[in-house]
């Protein structure tokens, strides 16, 4: 068998938006310790072998050995033979086939850099949400609703897994489908609005670039004066 390629990308894909992660008590997040392993051609989560239906069709794990400990509201991200995968709950999926394909993923070679990258990302997300709350209350409200829906779907999923009564399980399944449908439509609306705002910002940058090009000669002359002391 040819050598296999495996890269562990730092688990900086938040399993819920940052605001949801911040809403969880620190002690609860710390208690959620997990272990992801690949050995003997199988993937294990907390010592349990993930069934074939929880893995992408055709994924071959032979020749790969890995153990990764993680905790809190993050998802491990692995690049296997050039394809990026993410663990969502107990399902291992191609990142490109999830609704999180555009989320940021960072490759961090060692723990100290990983901790700094996580802190930098959190600071960036906090700054974005703070600015958004001040300039676009409607979009900020949509993101808060997205946080709530994510939390509600996780709670429903936990209740479904523990439900023993078939009728109750079916009722909860219907509610979960409804919540996921609402979450999907909301995510689409949020992404569309963010894209529209990004396009407006890009257009403004293009306008400034055109304006700068029109002032080329004066900009060069001013720089010459700066460099030569006005001589």
C-alpha cells in the first residue's frame, strides 16, 4: 500500500457560533473531553468504533494511525490524502459537503501556536460580533437566533438518543426536522447578507483604488519630497 497522507488541522471549527460557545459555562465545556482515534483501519470516538454509515463512502483508513484529544465547542479537522474532513457529532464528513465549508481552518504545528491561534480567532470573532451589534442590529439578531437554534437542535438530538418510547422519539424527530429546516433557511439568509456587505466593501475599495490611480503623479511627487526632505 502506498504511503498515506494525514494532516491534523487545528480544531478551530466551532461546533456552534462563538456566542453559543461563550454562553456555555466554562466548567461544562472543560468536562466534555473526547478522544478521536484511527487505528487498524477504523475510526474510534471515545473508544467506540464509528459505524461505516457514519463515515464518507469509500474512505480508506488503512495505514493511518492517530490519536487526538479535544474538548469544548470545537470539531477536529483532518486532511487525509488531500481531502479535508470534519467530525460533526459522531459523523465524519467531507468538509466540502457540510454547510461549514467556508469556515476557517488553521494548520498549527505545535500546541503553543495552537493556543495563540485559538485566542486570536476568538478575539476576531468577538470583535466582529461587537461591530455587527453596533452597525447592523437585524443581522446581529439573526446570528443570535442561529446560536439559539444550534443549541436547540443539540438538545433535541440528545433527547432523541435517550428516548425509549417510539411515539416520543417520532415527535422529537419531527421537531428536529423543523428546527433544522429553520436553521438552514436562516443560515442561507445570514450568508447572503454577509456576502452582500462584503461586495459593498469590495466596491468601496475599488473606488478608492481608482481614485488613487487618478492621483498617481501627486502621490509620487509627495513621496519624493518625503524621501529627499523637500529638496
